[in-house]
């Protein structure tokens, strides 16, 4: 699975929803390319083009952009369940 995670510039994985997604991806054993985005939402043109909004996290998983940390983590759990069957 190819994963690109667009996330905030918070330096730790424990203080924000972006870190929650990063932890879940690593816990699932996924290799992740992290793209740190600017603090200001108006400077996030690439994120806006991918998801239609300027908020992060946004994960591009096998070409599909998924926004919102809960939806990304749910997507990972569904993928793990499919592989286990």
C-alpha cells in the first residue's frame, strides 16, 4: 500500500490528530511518506487540491485522498480486516 500523509508541523505524534494517524499507520506496518504542510490554511494549496479543504490530516492511500483522522483510522482498520480474511 502506498501512503502519503499530509500533516501539520507539530514535532510530536502525541499532540494532534495528525499524530494519531501517523501512529496508526506505523502500527499497521505501513511505510509512510510524510508531507509537513504550512501552519496557515491559506498556504495549503496542495492539500486543498487533493481533498477540497485546507485542514489536515489528509492521507493519500493508493491514490485515494481521505481526510479526517477518524475516517483515515477507520479505513486502515477495514483494510486490515480484509487482509486477514
